[in-house]
C-alpha cells in the first residue's frame, strides 16, 4: 500500500477547514510511518522546502525504516520506471 499524507489528508483538511501544518497531523503521520516498511519521498517541485517531509523522513530513519527518494527522472519516455532501488521493493510482474 502507498500512503501519502498529502493525498490522504489534504482533501480532508480543505473540506473540513482543518489546519494543514505538520503540527496538526504529526501524531497521525507518525502512526502511519510506524506501520510502513519503507519511507519513500516523491521528489516533486519544492519537496526539499517542506518541513513535514523532512520531519517524516527523520522519524522514519529513527525507526530504522529504509528511506529513499523517488525522482521523476526515474521514469523514461515510455513511462517505465528505472529507479535503481525500486526492484528491491516492488517485484516484477
């Protein structure tokens, strides 16, 4: 399963007019990180400016979760992923 705080929480925050800052969502995100096998950062524009992304990565690393970065450059012109570590977590089908 893939969990993304932005995809899973941001629409709820907008719909219910909830805070969007990491402090509000931190306990929830910690629970999600604790049950994950890997922590992967999708490196979209501005990802490195996010306090939340870095805090989540540090937390995952402290739990000895493998932490990787997924850059869009890993997708070739045919839409094939060429990420050097991806095959180790997603078996070929």
